[in-house]
């Protein structure tokens, strides 16, 4: 889209760029093409564009992707965007991207997000579209240069901060190129930059309690000039020992700790993941009678029959709360599953295990649990007798950070469509339970 295209289109639509909506339209076609190329679009990708505006990036997306979702806040542009881009499976939403329901984006294959973001809301937009509930695997974003530099800052620099650390935990962030103000109409007052966020593979994300990590980081950077020991008073008594172990001086400030040192600091406060191998389960025969007790690893390695529970929690409108399993789980990591689930411990009965798991995974007192299906052991369910329960619960839930990635209520219709279009997003046991529901 050239500058004269933009000016002609604005005249045809009898409109003008609005500063309140952060409207600076890109008029360099080569740049637009190269920004879109960063998405590395593959057949079947679902591309989500935040703020398509007059379509400077969209026109290059529309030729490639099999599915396009456009989210634009400016009502004056909607009819035009619909007429130009809404065909086939492409959809144009007249919405504030901050209010957009991310649950809409699940179930249509891999999601890639692109946006020349309105600068006034870039930070909350990144927080949302890079959150645990976002299905995106990559984000290609044009931002104010200063924000892009903060996101990708190395440690011990003035740009390095809470946003660098919290976003960098799960995403590889790369500043791709700077953009001068002259490539936009009207020209913004600041320089811009294109960045990519690519989701880190599981092996590159250390298992730790994210809520504690974020709390330490946010408090640590709340007053950059202050020494950390004064901002984290609960660690004062052990501070000498902690800083020695980290290899830094006790007078250290937040920006002097590298990302891995922040992770180590989190481990000292909250030692990581439970040692699952030490758990004991009852081994049962084909009639579900207890035969003996064995360590978890022995049970799994030898495919011994054992017991498990799955709980489905519905809200008053009949939506089901789905849990996205933590990426650090040894089985089905990162997959969507029942509201809560777990093994029955040695000596425990099914109902006690169900109540315990609801407490441990979602932080709730068990509501009245109604048993429904009972699955028998098979290779696909890991040789478990599974007792399922359903119950009514509106939340709020407090998912255990090391167990649960995220969770949300989804309409049953959406779940049925999603499980049939993308069954690999779900644990095999949940798919079996859904059939029995
Ligand atoms: N993508 C176009 C381009 O590159 O020329 C337009 C980019 S312009 C910087 C930002 C766009 O985001 C505008 O079209 C604006 O109306 C839209 N916008 C602003 N706030 C928004 C929000 N909260 N949700 C969705 N779109 C928004």
C-alpha cells in the first residue's frame, strides 16, 4: 500500500487517521512484505492480525494464509475491511483487541499473531497475546523502539526490567529491525521497531513457580536504584547466603541479576517441582482389587494397572472448565485436559483422591461430586481404572503453578468442534471421557 493509496482510501472512506487510536499507517510495501515474511506462514496456519487498519500488512497475509482473523477497533474501517478481506474462513471482528476472547482462537490449528500495534496499548496487548491462554506460537509486532528495546534488553542495562524477564521466560525475543518514522502516515513522533516473539521449546523453560518469580521480579524492579535486599525484606536473614550462592555481592540491584540468576533466586524461595518418582500407588488386578503398592515410576514403566480420577467442573451456563496441563508434566505436557485429574495414592479411595486433586490443582474445596463414567485400563489411558466425577462450580480457581499452565471455561459446543478439528491438543483420556459424557 503506497502513500497515495492510503490517502485515496482515507478520502473514499471520508475519514482521517486518529491519534487516539494510534493510527500510523505503513506505506512502504517492501517493508510490509518483509514483516509478513517473518511469520513464516505455512499451509493451515491461522493468522491473527491486531489492528489491520487499511490493510497494509493484511494484503500480503491474504494471499498466503488459509485462515485470517482481523481485530480492528475503528468502526469507520470495518465495512471496508469486511468487503476486502472477509471471504472463505477469514473473519473480521469489530472489537478492542484487549477485550477479544482468546478462547475463540483455539481449535483452528497453529496460531500466529501479527500487528503494527497502536502504541498507546502495546504493553497490555503483548501481555495478553503472549499469556498462557494465548494459543500463539509466534508474534511479529511493530512497536515503539523504546519498548522493543526494553523487551529484548540484555541484563545490566537500563532497559532491562520486569517486562524483559517476565516475557523472556517463555519467549525468545528478537529485535528484527528498526523503522524510521518516515515509513508511516502520519509520521509518529518516535522511532519504531519490528520484533519477533517465538515460543520457547519446553526444554528451554526451567520449571519454577511463575507467580513467585514474577512477584520477586516486579518488587525487585519497583525501585531500580535500591538494593534488592531492601526490596525483598522476607529474604533479609538469609541474604548473605543467597547472594553468595548466586555469585553476587549483597549490595546487588535488580538489573545486575541475569535471567538465570532470577530463576535461581526463585528456587531458593520455592524449591521446585515435586519428586513424582517417590509417590506410591496401589497396583490393582483386572477387577480393580488392590494387589500391592508400588512406586509411581515402577507402575508406569511396567504398565501396571492402577487408579486415577478425572473431574469435570461446569458453571451455571453449562460451560466446562478445561485445564491446560503444565509443560513440565511428565505425561501429556501442555495438553488440554479435564478440569482436574490425578492418580489415586496408595491406601486412598477414589472420592478422597478427587477431593485432594481439586484442592491441590485448583485450590478449591470439593463441591458435591457426582460420579459418572468409569473407564477401564487400556494402553491409551496408561492402564488406569478411571473414575470420573462431575460437579457445579463457578470458580474462582487458583491453579497450582507447577501443575497447570492455565485454564478457562469453554462452551461444550466449542469443545466438541475443537476436539474433532484438533484432537492432538487434548489428552487422550479426556477425549475418552468426552465420549462417555
Ligand atoms: N496495520 C495497519 C498498518 O500497518 O498500516 C494499521 C496500524 S496502526 C499503527 C494501528 C491500528 O490499530 C489502527 O488501525 C487502529 O485503529 C487499530 N487499533 C487501535 N487500538 C486498537 C485496539 N485496542 N484494538 C484493535 N485495534 C486497535
